[in-house]
C-alpha cells in the first residue's frame, strides 16, 4: 500500500500503473521505407518522412503521450532542463518506448553532451532498429565525437532506409561524411 501511494506522489496519478508495451510498428515502417525509396520528388519524400515521424511519436498510452508532447513543447522553446526532466520521466515510465530515448538523446545533443546522446541513441535503436531519425541522430553524434568512419556508415544505413533525409547532404563529395579520396 505504501509503495503504490509513493508512486502516486512521485509520478502523479497518470503514472500509477505500468506503461503498456509499445506496439510492433515494423510492418508499417517497412512499408513507409519502400514508399520513400520509390518517391519521385522531394515533396513526396518529405511527406513520407513526416508519416514516419507520426509512427515514432505515437506513445504507448495517453499518459506517456502527454509527457512526450510536453517535453517536445519545452524543447521547442529551448527549455532543455524541463524537456530533459520530462524525457527522463518518460523513459522511467515507458522503458521499452524508443522515442523517449531518442528525444532525450536529442536534448543531450543540443546541450553538446554527445556521450550521453550516444548512449540513449543506442538504446533507442536497440528497441526500434528501424528508427531512421535515431539512425541519423547517431550519425551526427558520432560525427561530433570525431568518429567519422562510424558516422558515415551509420548515415548510409539511415539514407538507405529514407533517401529524403536532410542529413544525406553530409555524404556528398566534400561534405564532412563524404567519400574519402578520389574515386577512379
């Protein structure tokens, strides 16, 4: 009895129960990847990228969705401390929800805490290997850590899944993750 009362005090009434497991979104993402790879122009590719985000941003329940949305609103107004607290709360509640870790990683990245960003991105990708935004974020984080060959390899995977990523420009000749040396 004391434990459940303590959970309500610490987490609030919305977090008194366990978070349900996130649904399997593999088939949905695979279909979006196929459409993305077949897209004929930037507008169509961006629309599919946005659909991918809609999939990743669906939290397992209403309580988790509320915390995710609140954290993202705080992030959008540069309240990184508040956003980080919300994403900490989200991953504590929904430890199997990849987007909680991805959003927390983004806050770490924005704060130039690349080591912690990489830890969260690795967890996000372990939970949801098809999370293209986490793949791209991991590439950017590795790049900031000076781990260029790993960053290039990671970004190539992300761009293979979604060729319309803005980060793909980093793979161009002369760009930070572009080809090394002259091709024959």
